[in-house]
C-alpha cells in the first residue's frame, strides 16, 4: 500500500519536514498557497522536495538571500503556519519524544 501524506492542514505534529516542503513550495510558487498536498503519495512529495531543493540552491539555502518579494512571502507564509501550528498545540521547543 502506497503511503499518503495527510496534508499540511491535517498534520497534527505541527511543522514537519514534509510540512516545510509544502510551505517552501508555496513560497517559490511551485504550488498554490491553497494546496496542502493532502493525499499526495510519498513519491509525489519526493518530486516536490527535489523541486524545492533546486529553488533553495539558487539562493544558497538561506532565506536572507531571497529577493525582497520572495523574502516577504517566506516571512508571511511561515508566520501564518507557525501561528496555526501553535494554535493546535505545537511547540517548537519540544523534542520528538515529548
């Protein structure tokens, strides 16, 4: 059985590695900001992850190297995602075992 990603909006663990891929894909315009990738196969997520990595490579993998428009989008998208995750009980300070 092919595993599926639950989607950023349904991810009860807050901002996971796959969640960050979705957020970064939104930043770079690879997917619409309304797309949370729910139901995507892990293979589809890997393809998206590769596309995101290629985009980050263009900017040295640093948000501070993004051009102003992308930097502003990155700040907004991540601030919204962090606020949403915290409202669901996510705490970035907790380890995976907590």
